[in-house]
């Protein structure tokens, strides 16, 4: 039986039995760990990731050609652009982009039983409980598997060390890309974010122009305007207010920064400093991932 089906059932059984956090996680790990051995890999993160100029995912891509798609994670502060780059890589590699923030927003919009509880948490910039987020993620993975999906690029999960431990217990993560952007730009990017209420497209009205000073280079990030058909349908996320973004940044430091160390100590973390907007950053990210050829082939085939 597939890992995701077990994951979902175990999560549901454990959460509906009103178990404590610890027993829920222990139950999940006990239920799922036998299956993680089936995806053991020859990926050597020490060799592949230590050299920042040639970190690449050679091991991962080799393994992909043996029949398994990539299983990557995006880490990074609110506003850094995880969704933008995860979605582009998902198109390039043909694996689903799964953003737990989107799963939470879908649940909120559904007016289901969790909706009002989630609304309060999200609008205060706090984290949803590990049990709820794992349940939402398990269901999403299970639905994807039923449609024949394999591999994933996770965005927004894991966000706590406990979530990272659980993920590590249930499957092999090949690579964790830690996106970094100058702090001055993060708040402006969140406040400038706009979403098309019809197609869900993400745009940004902020024009970030940080001048060079004290030996630090300047940085320019052009706005990302919507296409004409979306322009009159833009909405702002209710948690993208200054107060809530600052709270989310504080929570990132306290709860998610340690997740970087978790993966760093396992040799899986690729640090990537965004040099500016998409035109400068995307080619450099592809280069860091040794994927330039992929994009060339895809454009040639288009
Ligand atoms: P951000 O822009 O802060 O990265 P997301 O869109 O990823 O925001 O998530 C929105 C909200 O959904 C978070 O502030 C949090 O309340 C909830 N959320 C998303 N992923 C997780 C997670 N892995 N654990 C707990 N809460 C989460």
C-alpha cells in the first residue's frame, strides 16, 4: 500500500482518537516508517551539496531517471518567493507543487468544520497545529496519488522541527532549498502581494529599489503586474497586513529557523540568496540546481 494512503489513515485515526500530540506523532511514525526503507537512495548529499558553486541535485536527478520523481522542500521567510520558484520548478520538472498555505486557505474557504478555527489562527499569523497540517497534507498527497502524481515540491512544510522529523520518518527528502532575501524586501513583498480571485495567480505591486550603501550592493525587484484579464479581480490575503506579516516573520525565526539546522546537519540544505527579481534569480537558481539544460530542452520542445 502506498505511503500516502497509510499516512492519511494513520493521521485520521490518531487525530480522531483524540490522542495527544506526542502519541499522534509516535503513532504516525510507527505506522509509516517501514515504508520509508523502500525509497532508500544513493544520493550523497555531502558530495553533491557541499560545493555551493556545483551543489546541484545530480544524485536526485540520477535517481529520478531510475523511476522516482524529485521530493524537494522549499524553506524561506514569508514573502521570499517560495511559491513563485516552487511553482516554476514544478512546471519544469513535472511534479506537483504542494503549498500547505494553499491547503489551509482552501479549507478556510470551504466553510468546513475547521474553517472558523483556522481563520482565527491564520489571521493572527500563528501556525496551525501539526496534526491539522499533517492531515491536510496527507489528504492532498493521497488525492494526488489517486490521479497518478509522483514526487513533489513542498512549499511551507515542514515549518517546525517536529514536522521535519515526521516527514523524515515517512519518506526521503532529496533536497531542501532555503531561499533567502534581504530583510528590507520581505515586508514590502508581502504587503505588495496580490492574488487573482478567479485564477489564483500571484502578482506583486511592490517596486523594491534598495540603494547601495556601506559597501552593500543595491537591489532592484520590479513589480510583477497581473495580465489584463486579472487586473480587476485582485485581492489581498487577509494575513498580509503589516502587523500580521511582522508576527509571521517572528514566528519564522522562532519555529522554522531551527528546521534549516535540521536539514543542514543532514547535508540536504542548499542555501540560495536571491540576487533580485525573477529575471536575475531564476537563471541563477537553475544553475545552482544544474537544471539549465532542462529549461533549454523544454523551451526547444515548446
Ligand atoms: P507565508 O507567506 O507566511 O509563507 P503560507 O501561505 O505558507 O504563508 O501559510 C499561510 C498560513 O497557513 C501560515 O501563516 C500558517 O497559519 C498556516 N500554515 C501553512 N503551512 C503551515 C505549516 N506547515 N504548519 C503550520 N501552519 C501552517
